[in-house]
């Protein structure tokens, strides 16, 4: 059931006591970093002033901008020779940031990944195919070491080359995959082209879906097509990478490993804590990192804390699947929309394929949204009336959900550009 039972089921007061001890150590360590030296001096904060977990609110937030400005070594809290690994963010929203680890940091990161994978039911006898990019991106190596520590045969194939992925799955009886959800959807088409049925022709039983927002409906589609259970995996390079939040077998929110991270949910505008259970921006503090501790990092990811204990028996609190980043929010005709809302709606509609794209344009003072949707091939042969009916249906479904009427363009499968990494859902052609 548990990889590290004592920690995973630790009563909340004990967990908080552990967090407090680790917070004090972290703040004291951070005080050695040039960046935090300045921050502490400016705010008159002494590490000794942290006398309870709540005192964390006396520490200023750290932002992605701070990390960018401290490039390359401004947040190091140890001598450079103590470091053994560098990683970087994907650079989805601008210049990427770099993160450094000591050997002990990597050890702790590996622990939480092993714990996460074990929690979903993955075991030593599994064959794990890691379909995430290796290299600076954290998804590859992070999971790799976790799976090896668990004792599973690990295939470090990396991203892309769909046919080879399928071949490997079949030849080596892969049971567990780690994959980006948009790529998992795309791969279904390759399976179909090759007339391989994962349910019949593979032994897949578990998938870890991570790196980008996706809806419950997408999870269900993936589970149905591949015949497996899919678990949501959340992380960000600034907090190591994957292993920050992970679903257990209950699939009812992601447990955040609170012995490693201190989480807060704040209102992104006022930066005050939100009321219990309300949505806000996730703010994280590393509790076990020595090389590059980060205090109160504004992730920009929106989520909420799910109240109450989890049926699995773990005490670490759960968060809801991420809605998106505050930066991802589209404002069109005064309406706020997250791309994942559109994804959710589209994935519920029969006939909708595996890929879509949102294009924003400005004509005069008006913003226009065009949703380009791949639909099943059969709509393009024979009676085109069916295609028009589907287009109307999709338009109406979207309108009822997002309250503006987009122009919907229907496309044949495999028309939209695909990426090996995170899907690019929005093309914003509005110029200000
Ligand atoms: P970048 O911030 O440049 O994209 P990262 O590779 O560190 O680089 O990506 C981390 C971000 O990816 C998170 O902050 C979050 O926005 C997104 N992300 C990762 N996993 C998930 C997930 N399971 N659900 C939703 N979003 C996710
Ligand atoms: Zn649970």
C-alpha cells in the first residue's frame, strides 16, 4: 500500500511540526543565497523571526521574474562544487529558469517520485516506458530515477517517434507509461493507423499524465482507449519537477507531499490567503532542498485544496487538478476563459478528434475567437450536411459554456501542428 508509511500517513500535527523544523532550516539555508540575502536585508527579516508555520507570511514571495533576474547562480545557497545536477523549466511563458541540485536534493526528489508511483499501484515487476523528454526538462530524469528506485525495468525512450514507442510497448510488454496527455491523445491515431489495439495488443495498465492542464474527460478518453488507469502528475521545475502533486488510486485530487513542500493558496490579486477550499494561486516553499531553496514561490497555477481525509489513508492534503496558469487566462469580450474549459467541452462531444487550437484575432475593437477542431475522418466523406450539423453542434456547446460564440472550423485528423512537448493550444494574433 505505502512506500514510506510513517511519512505518508503521519498525523497532521506531526506533519506540521516536521514542516516547521524543515522551514526553519530552509530559511536559514536560503539566507546564504545572494538573492535572499538582499530580500532579507530589504525586508529586515531575520531567519530567527520564523517562530511558527504562519510566520512564513512574513517572507516576501519569490517570482519567476526573480529567478530570471538571478540567472545564473543568484539563488545558490551552497558552494558550486556541492552541486551535481542542473535542470531548467520548459520556458512556456518566457525565458526558462534554471534549478540546481545537490546529491541529497536529488535523493529526496527521487524518494517522492518513487512514493508517487508506488501509490498508484506500480510495482517492481512493472515495465516502465518513460515517454517524456530527457535532458534539461525535469519530466524525463525525474521519473527515471524514481522508477529505478522502485525497482521497475525502466525504458528511457524519451519523447516522440510514435511508431517506435508502440513497437517498444509491444516487444517489451510495457505496463506503465509516462506521457503528456495531448501526446497520448495524438498517439491514439497512430495506434489506429497501425491497426494495433492497446487493449488487445499491449499490457499497458497504468499511465502517468503530466506537464500540462487536461480535463477529467481527457483522462477518461485515454483510459478507455488504452485500457488502463491514468493518474494526474503535477510538478514544476522550480519545485524539482514532477512529484509535487500526484493522484492516488482514489483519483480524487492530487496529494501534495507536504513533508517536502509547504503549500499556500493565495488570491492572485491581493496575495492574501483564500478562504479554506477556495480556488487561488498555489504558492510553494521547498522544505528539503539545500542547493537552491525557494521560499514562497508563486507558481501562477490555479487550484484549490480539497477538504477532508482521503480514502487511501494518506494524510498529505490534496489539491484539485490545475485549471491553468493565471497567464493562460484569455479575456475575450470581457469574458474570462481558460483553454482547458474548451478542451473539456470538446472532449465531451462525439465525433471530436484528438487535437484542437484556439486562435484569437482582433478586428477593429472586437476580439474574435476561432476554434479549430479536428474531427473524425468519416465526416469528410459522403454527405457534408453531417459536417455542418456537427459544426453547429460544437459551436452551440461552446457558446453555452463560455458565453461567447466562437467561429468553429472543422479539420481532418492530423491537420493541426503537433508538438512532442506541451501542446500549444492558443495562438494570439491580437496586437496591442
Ligand atoms: P514552464 O513553467 O516553463 O512550463 P515546467 O516544465 O517547469 O516549465 O512546467 C511546469 C508547469 O507545467 C506548471 O507550473 C504547470 O503550469 C504545468 N503543469 C505541470 N503538470 C501539470 C498538470 N498535471 N496539470 C496541469 N498543469 C501542469
Ligand atoms: Zn489518497
